[in-house]
């Protein structure tokens, strides 16, 4: 599901709500200074969750200079 422009993927959690996804988005944004693209939430065997994220790349322009001699 997409929450506030971030795609949130749940693995092993079938009944995740939009509110839970929004909480994970807020959690990651509170700890990361870069813009977040995706968040992956995986239920582990011990009942804990593993949260990983992908950040958006910075926009840039490639400048090529051709010089003639």
C-alpha cells in the first residue's frame, strides 16, 4: 500500500492496516534524513519485525563538456 508517497510492503503480515503503515512511515522518516521511497516490513520468527527502507536518489544533471583543440 502507498502511504504519504511511500510504498509500504508487508511480508508475513496479512492484516496490516493503513494506520500501521503510516506509523512505520513516521518511524523511518524520524530516523532517516533522506527522502524515503519504499519501506519493507517483515515479520520474523520471534514475533519481532524487520524494517528496511530504500531512499530516493538525489536528482542531478549530467553535464558533458566537449572541448576542441
